[in-house]
C-alpha cells in the first residue's frame, strides 16, 4: 500500500493561486506530456492520433484542444475497453467499475500511481473545503463494489492525516450509531441519503443538528442551483444538520473530482489533473457562463488514460477568480444529462430543475417525471407526485408552484405514496428512478 501514498504532486501546493498565465503554461506542458504518453502506450489513441497526424507540439494552447477531431464516448469504452489500457496487466493495482447508470458498467484500470493521483485529488479537495488533520470524517459512501469514490475519499483523507470513519452507505441505522458514538465533524455522502440519515436520527430521539457535524460534503447529486446558491435539497440538508453544505462533481472515467472550496461557489478544477472543455451541440467551445456538454481530459493518468471524454453532463464554467483567491475555474452544478433535455413551447429545461422545484414542496413525499414526444417539437411533461394520506393539495397548485421555479407548467397527477414508489423504486437499480423518457425507443432512462 505504501506506493499508493507515494504520489508526488507535479505542482506546488499553492498552484491554483498562481496567475492564470502560469496555470495555463503548466497545464499545456502536462497536456503535451499526456498526448505523448497516449501516442506511445495507448493502442486506441495511437491509431486515432496517427490518422490525423497529432503530435504534442502541434497543440500550442490548451484551447486548441477543441480543434482536435478526436472525442471519446462511453460507447467507445464499452466497445474497445482493452484498447485503452496502456500498461501490462501486472501493473494494474485496482479495478474501478462505473456505476452503469446510463449503460453497462465499464472497468477503469488503475495503476498504483493512478490510485495515488486520485487520492491526491481528494486530499487537495478536502483541504480546500477546510478539512484538517484534527478532524474526524465519516465516509458515508460505498467503499466496495469496485466503486472508485469511497476508496478515493478514504485515501485522500488519510493523506491529510484526518481520522477516517469508513461507515459506508449500506445501513442508515449503523451510520446513525456511528454519528452519535464517534461524533464526526464532516460527513461525506449522497445528499438524499444524508437527509434520510437526519430523519433516522430524529426517529431515535436525536437531533442531527446536535451531533457536532459542521460540514456535509455532498456527492452524486447537485446541491446548488445554476446561480450557485443552494438548491431546495441543499437548503433542507443545511437546516436538518445546521452544517455547511458543499457540492462535488466526479465520474469514474474522469478519475478526478471537482469540489467546492470553503466559499461554496462551484467545483474547482485542478488544472494539473484535468483539462475541462464545455462544448455546444456542434462541438465548439462555449464561452464561460454558458451551459454546454462537459468534456474532460484527465492528465497524469497511466493505466487507462482518456482524451476528450464526453461526459454527457451539461454545466457551465465560472472563469472569474474565486473569493478564496484561487484562479482555477469552477464548474457549476450539473444542470442535467444532454440527452434528457426537454423542449417545452420554445424553452428548454432539464429534469433536475423540475426535481429541484418539487423538492421544495414539503408535502410531496416522492415523485417522478414522464415525458412523451408532443407536437411542434414540444415535449409533453407529466409530473406524478405521491402525497400523504389526507393531504388535499390540488394538482393545479403544484403545477403553478413548479412553473414559478422553472417557467414550464407541466401536467401534474397526484397519487398515493405507494403508487409512486411502485414506479420509482426498482429492485435492480441502485438509485430511485424518477425520469421516464418515453420519447425514445429504449424507454426508460434512469435519473
Ligand atoms: Zn474557491
């Protein structure tokens, strides 16, 4: 295991506070190294780069990456996984699997260097949010099932010297006990799960806001709105725990996380670890402040490095200097999946924006959205909400509440909680399914 902690950063600890030209020149040097490595070791990219004659020196500025006609999709990884491997099998230290939320799970093979690298990524992310060696941190995320995230958090916290409490996410009851017994100062977990945990504590007569947790680091779901203020979900968490709420963004393929700093205004990109592009439908870069697809090139990866990976997630970059003093750009919350964008009478909306509007309604206990193809390129959006027995809130009022938030008034249907749960909770799915896209022949897209 010692090798896992041997990763030595290529940049100084205050790198992200450097002037933008210095950040850009360091990032360009690392990007060129990355291209040279792929040409030398990756069967997939060596062939693609040879076709177009790409050499590292040809990229004179990181923004020129947008002109390189090579992109990588999840489908490419599914079809040609082995051809992305750059090292001998015995050099693989860890096998990470994607969650398979949008397709079949893909293996991302990590060398010891790569594991050290993502541990370092988590170290600097947790440091930026204020975690120190004196803190106790509960990791309420899966450390098993070949997931990268929980493993990376635990290693990153170990690099800081914090006390790691690897409670995982399989048992709310066990976690509730751990919170009371070991009194962590920070908890890392999925926001809806952390809300359920607060509820569990309340049921046992314990107030979550009296447990000494000062900070919640949220993973897997956004906790901010597009304007970077907390979403309804983020606010409910803050209220329940009386703790500061921070967001993160990561996917296994990126092997890199972007996390809020202590100022909580979007996930800081670590430019020594990744190049991030935001592209429009035609593959052109959009200006900072405009949403587009997140396309990432993780740097310094050796086992299965990727080039211009299309995440399918839509978000926007914030390029101005952060209040914390860092010049590293920040990624706003994920607005939705590119292929889930809904068109409604000339406007567009992503399902998470509707989810967020519904989550602000305290009487709605569960919900899902169904979309069908309508006329005139407009989608028919139907929101089904589960209300408690005896609740007489009318569908029309809920539709108006949603319209006030997202400027789209969907059809709303009220059902019993049991009826809604029969649809959202599916035994073979890790997360509740709340988006049913009936516009596509494939039917359901898990949300
Ligand atoms: Zn900051």
